[in-house]
């Protein structure tokens, strides 16, 4: 039999002995300083696709909720 990566065996195993991941996660950065993003860099991301605030979230640029 060949694995088709459906995950059914992982869900059916009562002992959590089967995993679909390798358990090894590669970091997206290698030093703590690389993980810090400044305010200016965060604000530069506004307006890009996927960066719209959630419905009802406060608009911190104007200090008011959206739509008011």
C-alpha cells in the first residue's frame, strides 16, 4: 500500500503514534533581533492585500472604529 496523505490513519490511531509532520520546524529567522518588526515597518504594510483590519476593529491611524 502507498500513502496518499489523507490523514485518516492519524485520526484513527488511539495512541497518537502516527503523525503527518516531521516534527522538525524550520525557523523563519535565526536571531531574536530578526524577529522584531518596528512600528514604521508595520505601518508600511497597510493597504496591501490581506492587511485589512477585521470588521469592527479599531482604526489606530485615526483612533476611531471603522465606519464612524
